[in-house]
C-alpha cells in the first residue's frame, strides 16, 4: 500500500535523508508516533489523519491509518514497514509549520476563556514558573501521564508566549533545551524543541494573537488547556513587565 | 448518410474543463465526425458555427449545447449515450449519505483553517468568494471575467477582516506547499512571493526551483491588483502578511506593467517592512523575470546556475516575422518587452501600446505579433489554453505554414492544473513545419507531474529550441529574426 | 485573520474539478462544492445584496433575535378580546386575498365562519357578503396571528395567547379542531359548526381556566423536547400534545368544571394528535417576528399560503409580500381521493419550517416519513439539504440522529436563489371543492419565482 501524505517541513530531513530504523512509540486511530534512529536527542515523526491536530513533526494522510508494524524505516524518501502489511508513506508536499509571530499579550481575554479549564497540572507549579527559574522549569518537565505530559504543555505554551510577546524566558529556555531529552518522553521533548523554535500546532495562534483559545482548548484531553495556561502565564508576566 | 444533432439544455451547467473532456470522449467515439459539448457562450457559439452546426435561435450562456455530427443514426445514438454517461458521472449518493455542499459557505461551516478556491464562471464568483470572507476564510479566485468593482468590494471586505483575496484571475498560488491553480510542487524555503501575474510567478518559482531555492508561500493577487482602480489592495496586504511570517526571509513582488502611482505605493509600503523586498515589476527599462530571479538568488547568497536549454532547428525560407503564441499573459508581456526593444512594434491582443492592438481572431497582416491565448476574451466559457491547447495548436499550424513566418515563439507551462502532456500535443505540429524555427520556453519544476526534462526532450527532438528562461527564449527568437 | 501562513491548510473548491483534483494529488484535504448557477436573471441582484455591508451583521442579529425568544403560553381568549375582531371582520391564512380569487377550501371556511358567528343562517348566503366587502377579509399575519390551513379566525373563536416575556410581544392562534371534516380544511357542515360551538362554549373557557391557574407554560421548551421525541411540530405533534395535556391536567381537574365537560375536553385534546400544532405555530411566529424590520437582513420571517398564492416576507423588506401561485403538494391521499381532488397549498403552518421545524426537522421525525410518502433516508436528506439554505442552526431544537445538531434555522433568500434548493414544507392537503375537508398529506415547496422577487426588493433597498 502506497500512501501519499503531506509532511511538515520539520521532518523533510528525516524523510529524504538516509534510511534509519524507527520504532513505534504509540498508535491510535488518528496517530502513529515513530521514534527515528538512535541519535541524541531522539527524533520523533508522527503519522496523522487529516482531522488530527497538526503537530509540526507530522506526515498527514487523507486516509485511514494503516496498522503500524513492529519495525519501520524512515528515510530514502519514505516511511516504510513490511509487517503486518507492506506500507510506504511518501510526502507529496511539505508544509511549513505554524509559527508564532510577534503579538500583543491579551491576558484578560485568555484568563476569562480558560478560567475553568482543567490543565492537568497543579496551579502552584504553574505560578512558580512565573519566577522563570531553572528549578521551576525542572518541576514541570515530564510532569503528568501520557505521551505529552501536561507539565511539558505548560512549558511549551509559556515558551511560545514568551517568544511572541517578547518576554525574556530566562533560564527556562536553557533548562528545557538542555534537559528535555532526558526528563520527558521522546514525543514531548520533540514538541518542546519545536516550541523553543517558535513552532506549534496552529490552534495556538488565535489564542496567542487574539486571545481566542476556543480551538486550542479542544486539543487533546488537557493538552490544549495546559498550553493555553502557559500562554496565559507569559501574557500576564509580559503585561506586568510592560506596566512596570 | 451523415446525421447531425444539435440540442440545447437549459439549466444544466457543467464546468468548461469537464465539458471539454466530454467533448473529447464523444469526438473519439466510433462514427462521430465532429462533436462539441459546451455552454453557449458567444465564443463557443462562434466555434460551433465554425464547425458547421446550425444553432437554435436564442441559445445563451446558461444553455448546455450538445452538437454531434455522426456518420449514421446508430453512431449518433451511441454518441449521445456517451454524452449522457459522461455528464452523469457525478457520484450518486445513497439516501443516508451526506450530499456535497452546494455553496462555499455551506462547505466552510465544518472547516477551520481552509482556503476557498473559486473557479466558477466570473459573473458568479462574487457570491462564492463573499461566502469565504463571511466565514473568515481567505479566498483564491481563479475565475476571470469578474467586474472590477466586485473585485474592489471583495478586497475591501477582506481588509476589514484581516483576510486575503487572491485574484480574481489569480492563476497561481502556493500555500502550505500546495500548488493551487496552475502551479507547482515546490520545496519549502525562505522566499515569499506576491504576484499580480500567474505565469510570471510560475516562471520565477520554476527558476528558483532549478536553483534549489524553495518558497514559504506564493500569493497571487490577480492581474488587475496593481491597476490604478484596485490600487494594490491585495498586494499590500499580502506583503504585510509575509512580512509577519517568521518563515519568510525575502519577499518578491512580481507584476505585469503596473500603474505608475501604484508601483510607487508598493515601493513605499516595501520600505516600511522589516523583511527585505525585491520588486520584479515588468516594464520598459526594468529587469526581466530571469534577471530579477538572479538578483533574488544573489540576495540569498545562492550561486546563479546555467538555466537549462536545448538547441533546435534553424529557420528556413524567406519569412521575416516573429509570431509569439502564449498561454501565459506575463510571459507574453515579457517577450514583447524584449522583442519591441529589438524589432520594433509588436502587434498583440494585449499590446504594450494601444495602437498595436490586433484582433486575435482576424486574419494576420504579416507583422510581428504575439497573442495571449489566456486573455479573457479567448477564454469565456472555454478552458484556459494551458488545459486545452487546441486553439493555440491550430494557430501554430497556421502560422507555421505561412511563408511570412520566420520564428514561432511559444511558452509551454507545466505543473498542476496544466495539460498532462503539452509537449506531446505540440511536437507533431512542430515536427511537421518545414520553414519557421520554433523557440519554446518550458516553465516547470523538478517535481511537476509532467516531468520537465522529458517535456524538454520531446520538444527538442521535434526540432524546437528549448529554454527554461522565457527572457532567454525571447532574446534567442530575436537573434534568429535579426540574423536573416 | 488570514490562515495562509499558519501551517497546513484545507482546501474548499467551487468550480473546475481539475483544480480540486490537482490539490488532492498533492495530498491536500479537499472539500468539493457541487456548484450550480443561480436562478436565471438573479446575478446582478445577488451581487448587490451579497455586497451589502449591512448583510452579515444584520443576518447574525436576525438569527440572535429569533433564537433568543422564549415563547410562553399565557392565556386563552376569544378572538373578539384578543384581536379586537367583530362579527363582520374575518381573518384568513396566507398573504392578502379577496373573495374572487379565494380557493374552494378558503371559501368553505369563510362561509362556515359567517354562519358560526350568526351573521347568516345558511352558510351559502355569506358569499355575497364577502364578495361585496360587507364582511372584511385580512390575513392573520397582519394581526399577530397565524392559522393552519384556511386559517379562518372570527370573533367568537378562542385563541391561544403566546407572549415573549422580554418584550411583551404577543402572538395568537385558534384552537385546533382535529382532523377530517373541519373548518380549516374548508368543511362547513352542521357537524363542523356544532364542534366549533362546543369549542367556544366549553373547550376555550376550560383551557383559559387551566392556563390561568397553572401560570405561563414554556412552549419553546416543549418544542425542544418534542424534536427529541419524534415530532417535527408540523405534521406530527403527538408528543407535544401529550406534554401540554400533562402540564394542564392538574389545573383542568381542579378547575371545577363538571366531570362530563372535563372528560370531553380530555378526550378531545388527547384524541387529536395535531392539537399542539396551534401552539407551535404562534410560538414560531413570535420568534420570527423578533427579526422583522432588520435592514439588510436576507432572512425569511414568514412563509404562508392562502390556497391560491404562496407568500413570503423577509426581515430586510418590512411588511412587503412576495407572492406566486401556490403549488399542489405531492404525497398520499385519504380513501378514494387523488391528485385531481387536491387544492393548492394552503395555511400559515409553514411558519414552522420558517423557524426550523416541520420539513426542516424531518430527520427528527422518522415516524411520519411514510405518511408523507418517503423513507427515513429521505427524511435525513431533507433536513441536511435545508442547512444549505439557512443561516444557522436552532440552539434549542437538537436532532438526536444528527448528533444533536440544531435544526436548520433562518431561510436565507440569497442561498435559495443561489442553490435553487427550495424550502421543504410538510403539509396537509385540503379538497379543492369547498366543503370537502382533508384529502391527504404530503410535501410541497414554495413556487421558485418568489425568491428572485424578494431578492430584487432587497437589492432595491441596498
């Protein structure tokens, strides 16, 4: 079976580079996550259906996902596996990731909209991140269950907001960059690296630029809400900084 | 005993490309001499009359005309069955299935983050485009023949809502790596393009592709955007959007000759942006598209490659005239600018000077001439010549057989939306010429479905001189005229 | 805000299929629009109206107004008191019409009404009075009222009084007589008139006492529940009728009416599955009237028929009627009746479709599809098709089988003209000869040409 998908430009080097072994990190009806190669940090490539949230490291296919095999390869122009059936996924095109742009913080609108949303993280940990210390970042890294722990989502939201609002994220950036690979899951570390580069799921943009997080809050169980909480923290800090 | 059947069906619309495909299928059916299935636009009625069909009085643009001449009744019956089958190809849905949406507005009710691509006949494009804007969605209007006041209204509404209107008459865009309209699959990269010219954008995109440089987006704004009336509304908005995109390092603005005041406004706006802007505004004394692309490469610190080219057969006979037959308006413009400088006035249906206007359907008077087959008056109710090259191919055969012709200059545009094998259509006609030389510019990217290299080779083997730079092709054509 | 630089993007195409296929070949997520040209001759008006800067906000406001209305049943009154009618003034369904052009069932109902009021002894004698104008005729809609089928209202009939507590606006509708040989279907025999007299003497006062004792009843809330119980509130009102009876029963029982009268009232209401229709209709009118007179809005606020003409009114064109010849419904016939017996479409009941019920809510009422001659699949397709021509979805009327999506609400004149999709109306059929009564039930649409007329009027006001 040959499936032509649309890949994020962030995985172009993986797809078009030399073939590497990949293992399945997780699979569901709308997503297959592959850990690619043995490099450090560990790269992750996601295969998603068109209705899934567009992670920057994804290949999106307009078809039901095939069942993933125990062993796959990524490179030489495709994702391939031979069992349980022969599957080849190629990129018909590459799309640039959603990227945060400079924006004015809108803490008031964000706060009103996400007031009651469950972020999956204790709020005192989030508030502590407001001090922008390495310790606060370490306390959130990898905190929570699942492939993308909620603590990481808060950090990602904060990093994206800080970039957009021109806020100095202090030691938080450096701590995430240096320790995410070891401190959390491979997929979450991958998404944090995207956040450090200003790359995100597109649902972040209306929240960040216009204070409208409705679409973001629908992402995942708590992922969207945790991202939004991180954004809100960055917005509040930058408004306070501007006022002072 | 040949039989003829002419039938008009009110209220059964199908798009011109679909009808062309139906016509092709019916014409190919056994025992059919001539056939055309088309909407009854003035241009199509002319063609039908020219094919010898007698049309019922009162046939209008909303009528579907089925005209078939077959060798006998049995062949006619078979042909009409083919028409019925081809037109009924719309998928039949079971009663529990959802039907496709009937308006852009209905489609966008269940869609976030989309672009609407509108290619309905021009008089009806406004409604669909406004649906998109009402759903806070950007729109690309591929349709031509949209009145300018409607264009202005759409662009003003878009400005209020922070949206972009690409077009009307926007032939080319690249968004999220998707080539929309007549376009190409391109690698992602740092160049953002704003183009008031579809084929101009295609030329620049394909040259960048040949040089290994990708694009963040190519936003077509429609051929009229830089007119005094429209005042660069979409150009300025698209420049600002690209300026705020962190993935765009350099903005290139491509246009046919713009109104002077508007060109000034674009320059002034460019000066306010944080991202560097390279203007490629075609006009006398300005750099051609290839030169502009080379400047972009230099800006990016990328080496300028040798643009691929293949040699062809020299002209024979006593002809003196240059005949340019273009599917791309901007490519025609660029060739005229280059040729006018060297050879003097060029007659055209899109002339550089009003006094050089010629009716593309009138008999040729032997002057240097360049025809844009994609111009509105030659596309009403018909597919664009990049999709249906038949009008141009006929003209190529005629010009090639005319002893006054010395050189025929062509553009051959590849990519999504274009004919699957344009070189294959042209090659037999080119190979059959014994007098004039043929100079062809192939505009195509590495990953285009037609395979650019193979297309170039087919034209070369038919005897054409093949270029990938339209400016280089035009200069070479002038060389051949002057060498006489 | 533009989405063109926000990462990957979906594509919606209208027009040349080749371009959709090209995008699909690049692994784009493509939705194709099945585009067709608009109704003939409407191009310039469409551009004018769609280009009207007031339109988007005006339609959003119209939708907000309609969906914001809570219709409360507050009283039951004789039309004399509710509407100020005297015995020489009679109301009818649909757009304005004079006796000369009135259809058989409307004439039959008018004759019966004159006899019921005691203006004439023999109903046939009333014809001259209507023809001369000695008894005046006026549409229900001009008096805040609606009437099913012939919709004839005269002074002695009792009316439901529906009120919007926020604005105090009121709408009215007569009490439903049941099925078969009834005045609203144009029958006017002695049996019909006797039933009307009982309704005025017993039913009306009993309901008045019950409503006053119970206090206001939320008709909108009952409608919302009905849609989840298999009613579409036009041709099926079974659940609504029973819910009303449930609400009123304690007050009725304790009203002090003689047990024999009470038993009759219960038997009459419980035995008439259409009883609630006459509450659904004024509730719909109350909601839709909230959108009247919004300049620039292209939303239809009334659809109705008088048996001869079909008329619509539009939010942005004030009280102007756009009319065309009413069509004959297609459907199933009672007994030996056939298409030749059916009168063209009649009644104000299409107000339910105008408000997102009836034919628009067919998907919620699979039980009646065979009654109007169709399949369950047709019912789903009907409702889905109506989303094409509406501005939004009713926030309270949720259709279970469509995943609780709201019913299609707010017919947009421009969308009807663009798609050629006509509003789908569920309706009863009256015999075309005065005095016949009901001959069947089925589906009908407005005549297509009234929508271009409405569009033209909207364009003239831009």
